[in-house]
C-alpha cells in the first residue's frame, strides 16, 4: 500500500499571504528588564 500524496496548497492572494508572513516573522521575544 503506497502513501497518499500530501495536499498541495496554492496561494491565490499573494498580498495577504506576504503580509501575514511578514507579521508572523516579526515576532520578538519580549524580555522584561526587571526579570533578571
């Protein structure tokens, strides 16, 4: 029995996709200076 092929997703709304990637990539780890 062979494995089924994984689903392939096609992006149709590139501007929204790129904005979401930019927003997701800008996650920062916020450190509180009083934590030390």
